[in-house]
């Protein structure tokens, strides 16, 4: 039963990530449907804290759908960043160190709490079109992968591995879109200032 659910969930998430990478608002209603389905699955495998965090993500996703609509209407719909490169590297190093050192000493409940926080953080950052959402989701995938392996949900663990490259691609694409928007804005400002 779980293998079939994993397949449906993975295909749906891949579609949602495709639209999210392309910076399309349609990603949000699709994500909301997937999140409802994921809540059901998480309750089935006794990951109740993660299921509760997904309920919070439903509210954030609804807000994001509305927010992205307003941004699309006002023309301010390009992703941006809240951290510079060195701060982002520091966060990556800190998270990887934390995962490596504490994974063997952390209880399943602690892992589930951290995973829930990372998932919600990713949703919040995505709602505001911040590139760091992809980083939060990749780190989330690291933790959820460990949880799935610990619970012997190997098919879920395998499908989770698909999301690592998607997170990296999403970050790269949003960075390109952000740079493109910055260059376009810079060119427009130059054209305006060159008028007599």
C-alpha cells in the first residue's frame, strides 16, 4: 500500500516542483492537494508531528497562493534571496555537521521535530519567493530520509532521494530568474536616467 502511495505522491510532487521551479502560481494549489495526501500518509506511518506540521503548511500554502497572485498582478514576482553566499555556506555546513554528529544520538521524536520545523520554514520562505526555501527543503529531505530508513520505509526513502537534485535545480533556476530580473530592472533604470 505504501509503495503505491509513494509513487502517486512522488509523481505529484515532481509536477508541483516543476511549476515551483518555473515560478508559476499553479504550484500552490497542486502543493495543497499533495499536502493533504501527505498528512494522511504521515498519520498512517505514525509520524504525527510531521503530519501536524503539514497542517500548518496548508495554511502557509494557501497564503502563498494568494500572495503569489498579488505579486503576479503587481509585476513583483521574481525570486530573491535573504542571505549572501557566505551566510548560506555557513548554514549548509552547520546543518551537515548537525546531521552527521547528532544523527546517531538523536531520538526519533527529535528528528521528527527538526524535520517539521524545516518543512514549515521551507514553505514560509517559498511563500515570500525566497531562494533559501530550496535549501531548507534539501535539508528537510536529509532528515526525512533518515526517518524513513529508521522506520524501514525503504521505498519512501528511495523516492526522497529524487528531491535532492530537484532542490538544487530549483535553487539554480530561481537564482537565474532573480539575476535576470535584476538585470532587466538595472537596464530600465539606465534607460530612464538617460532621458533628457
